[in-house]
C-alpha cells in the first residue's frame, strides 16, 4: 500500500508515499487526514499543531484536522526547524524566510544565504 512511511517525534501522524510516488499524511489508524490525501509531489511537513506542504511554488498550511488554513506563494523548499516553525527557501536564488505554523513570515526581510 505504501512505499514509504515516516513517523515524526511524538506526533500521532505519519508521512506516507504511495505506489504512485505521491505523498500524504495518515493517522495511527491508517486513515488519511482531511485534505492531506496522497496527492503531493513533495513530502508534507508535520508541525506541532498542523501540517505544511510545498506544492507548485506555494506552501500550503493545514490545521491538525487536515483542513487548509492558508497558502503562501513564492517558496520552493521548506524544512521544519523545531516542530513549530519552518525555514522556507524562496523562488529567488539564495533567499529564505522563517514562517510559523500559520504561514506567517516572522522576519521583516528575507535571509540571504551564501
């Protein structure tokens, strides 16, 4: 059924990759969580109170039930740094931003990486 399953910390959820190579989130009973069915090309990020997914140069944020709560444009990669925040690389070369689990940018200006 799944080619890949990953459990993150104390979360009650699992990141899964199906046989078609698409990613989603399931709960401990093996059921997909809300809108987070296996339909994403990149693995979702499990956060303390929700989830984030990179999809078509956007980060889509979901609450704990898997309901979409916000979309932020212009990001191509993201990684959780503490379960509550993510560092997200922008579409601009060598630029990043820190976002909280609600998709709010926390820095006034982007971080420039060298």
